[in-house]
C-alpha cells in the first residue's frame, strides 16, 4: 500500500506469512496513524524498514516509527547527509542497537510465499557509503517488489541520470506497476525509461507542494504510454498488493 502522507513517500507491505516492511516514513508523523490502521494495536513489529534516501519527506516519519515500533533491521545506502533529522535517526539506530544493512544490487530479500524485494540500485556494493552526492535524489534505493501476481518497480526519487545508468547497464526494469519517481517531477520518468519499464499502472505519492508535482509534462507522458495513473493527493491511500 502507498500511504497518503502528503508531499513525501511511505509504502507498506505485509506478506501472507506476516512479514512487514515499511519503505520510507514521509515528512511527519502521519505514518503512525497509517500503520495503526493496518496493524493490530497489540503488535508493533516491523521486520524491515527501508530508507531510500535521507531527504526530509522520506526520513522524518521514521524517527517517530522507531519510538513506537520494534524494528528488526533498517536498510539504507549509507550516504552522507548533514540534516539534523537524518543524523538523529542514525544516532537512535545505534543507541537502540537496531541492525543496519547497506543496500546494493546484489542484495535480495525473500519474504516467502513468492514475495521478493530485489534491489537494483545502487549498482555496486558500498557505492554510496559516506558519499556526498550533489543530488541526493540520485542516491535513492531503487527496487523491484515481486509478488506471485505482479511486479512493482519502486523508483523512490531517482532522476534521469540514474534512469540512464540502469538502462546503460541493461538492468531489467520491466514491471506492470510503477511507483513513479520523485512525486511525478519532470526530472524523472523520461521516455526511454518508461519504454523499458512498460508499466500498466503508475502510482504517484504527492501532496500539496510548491514544486508543481506532479508536473503536467510527466502526466501527459505517462498517458502517452498508456499508463493508468493514480495519485495519493486525489485518491488517498493506494492499494497495490
């Protein structure tokens, strides 16, 4: 499920075997009420939390999640970023002794019953650890979620430069479902990328913002590729699996 957390990202998965995964936490504490709607009040266990990248609209809610939920492990890229929210989160992970793993394109997570999280970016092990990238969006973890009946490409906030890298490296991008990159911003979802993905459905996580997200150019492009687009700002929480 793509949570409606406003201008940010937060995605929740619960497998038939009861594995629970949270990908990003949105810009505030809305994620707590969303989780409480999906999980029993007496069970506060999350098997894995994924931080795609440390921008505020992805990381802020995770600080709240750590206060109220038992987290089995956290997956991130290890990129360097000096925001107080991100640094406080890293410090809390250390103090709480929560295992942290670095994502890269050789690491897959099998949750059983045909549910697999396949990391496709970063391309190399430790590629972004302690890196100070000018464009933090391009440090995003990109992954494919494979379920018994669908494949979902989770594009986080990656922009056209990473899209081009994945195409150049001949990474398999085909997916029927696409979590549209960077809230529908015009620096993502380039034509060549959409041609490789061939999505039937596109999900845009977006709220009131000053950036113009989603850009009409991107909406028109998705439409030209025949993508059925759904948006959290218009439809609320989006059920994907």
